[in-house]
């Protein structure tokens, strides 16, 4: 409840993140697949809009509810590992800042964390011996993996590590069931078929996207930075908890879980992933470590450090709160340097400013005749989403927008694009303009009232007349190429 209240109090600050604009747009174009994520997040965006209204607090409430559910699953993980109330408190305190920060925005991360927690809970539920053919437990594991696959493709790394844990350890082999594994695999495959069909129909764009980004992400996340960020994200003062968790899970009874858990982060490092991709595996480490710590408390009886660790985690979370959730006023956040540390805060600033500049360029920079044959061509999904959501704040009709960015390219273009022969570009580079415009006119440069650096700031707004025979759709596709 504390987490829900805290997330709700700051849910309208600082504004729409560029990814949230994209997810909200995706929720208006429901499909079986998208370039950079599966369909669960857009479905949840559409559900939030339908049930709660088209607002940022409504969207972020869904993420916050997912985080609350994740904490409940953490408590169930503790119980499955033999822990009681004290262990549940420690595990949830260790996990609290992780989900609190993730739920500050509506992104795939919140739902991915919940799905991973459910997978780990189902994996812990596999029993050795006479119960190993209990198909219900394997069906639960398959269902959790299917949900995770429909949320974020990164779950494939976790599944691979779980399989390694099952086949390489005695405890894992004792739990293996050919029938159960087959059932789980069938459930996952059937659930994934619609998405695979979408991918095949569009030429496997997600494969191209992730393989193309691998080198870039790897360069931006060298081993030292990867490890440092993961430690910070996992909460430094929770280090004794998850270290104790590793030790407990590497005992013979749970070694299949421990082997899988310790493989996830190194594998992501090798594959060139971001540090937060591995973060949800810490949930089971927090749960196992909390059980060990609570057992030591119970054995000592005299108290000792019993109250200290939870208080340390709680106080450190409170001190780091401005970096976890947007509690500071926008001006304070910018002037204090917090924006330089957490880069997704600046990404929430500037959307309305960009839309206002496009509105001005549309109304004052173009003649009525030019407007009648022009559509907005935004180079990135953040700019496209900002114009769609905030455009024509004066009450007029927002300009028609198209974009080649990610899944935007597969959405139907507005009717105006069929007859347009000019584009008002946002953020398009000079090389493209030179190659595609018979006439061009730079009208403005995107800025924001806070003068912070982000993906929206600095892009040129240019009116471009296309050559005869080149349609707006073809110009968009050329920009995507």
C-alpha cells in the first residue's frame, strides 16, 4: 500500500516519457507484434485508457499495480523457500526500491519484472521424486513463461539459464519430467504463435532490431559499468541479502535454482544487454537470502543485528528517493543535477514544448496552401508521440503525423498522407533533406523550457517539398532505411 500511495502521489510528475508516448500510441494500434516489444504492454495501455481515462496517472497506475503484485510474489517466493514473516519483510524491503523505481513510469520493465517473478515462483514449485510428473506445476511454469514472452523478449535468457540449472544439477534432474517439459513447451509455443506470425509477415523486424543494436548497447555498457549499475539497481545495502541468497540456493536442495540465478547476469554481459535486464533474477536471491537471515535471527534470540538491516535498507531508500521516483519539483531536479544521474527524468521533459513549436511552425510558418498538402514527418517515436498528444494546444486540430521509427512504420498513415507532396520534418538530418527535397525551409530548432539535453532537443523543424513521383509514404520508408 505504501508503494501504491507513493507512486500515485508523483504519478503526474515530470511528464510523459518519450517511451510512454510510444506505448500509448501503440495501445491505439493493437496488433500481435511490435518491433521492439511484444503485445502485453500496448494491451495494458489500451486497457488503462478505456477503464481509467487517457491520462498519465492512469497509465502509471497500471505499472504501480504490477509492482505491488510483484511484491506479493516475492512474499510467496519466501514462503516456498521455507521462510516466515520476518523473512518476507526483509525480502520485500530489499526489493521495494527496485519495483518502486521501475513503476515510476509505464514501461515494459514493470510487467517484465512481474512475469520473471512468476516464472521463478513456478520454477521453485517443481518437486522431486514422486511428484515430478505433476503436470499442473509444469503447466504453471509454461504459462508464466508464455506471459513473460508476450511482455518482453529478454525472458529467453532466463529460460535458457533455468534449463541449464535443470540438466546440470542433481536437484534439477530429480525434478525433470519429459511430459511436463513438453507440456510447458507446447504452452509457450502456442502462446507465441501469433507474435511469430506477425514477425514472419513483416520480415522479422525484431530480429533485425535487436541484432543491430547489440554492438551499440555493448559499447555503452562495458563490464565495469554493467556491474556497477547492476549493484546500484539491486540496492547496495541489500548486498548481504542477495549474497546470502546465492549461498543458500547453491546448497544441494536448491542448486538448480542457484546455478540458473548466477548465470543470468554474466550471460547478459556476454550478449551485450543492459544491466537492468538481469535485475529481476535478484528477486529469488532476495527471497532466499531473507530466509537465511531470518533463520540466523531466530537462532540468536538476543536480537543482535535483527532490527538494523531493515532500517538500513529503509533509510537508504528514503535518502535515494529523488533518484528512485520523481519526488523533487522539476526545477529542483534539473538544478540539483539529478537529471544528470537519472537520464530518464530529462526524457520526460519537453514534449509539450516540441508540440508547441510544431504548432507554431504549422500555423505561422506555413501558408494555408502549404498546410493543405503537408504532413509532419517525425524522425523518432518521441517526437511523433509528442505531436500526436500535445499538438495544437490552442484548440485547433493537430497536424497529421507519420514516422518511420520502429513500429510506427507499420501503422496506417493518416488520410492526408495520400494526397500530400510535402513534409514538415522533425529531427531529420541534412543529408536526407538534401537528397529528398526540391525545396526546403528551416523554420525552427526544437528546444525546451528547462534547457535540458534529451532526445527531443536540438532537432531541426524543416518544411520540405518532395520531388514529383515521390510519395509521403515512400519518403517515410526511405528515412527508415
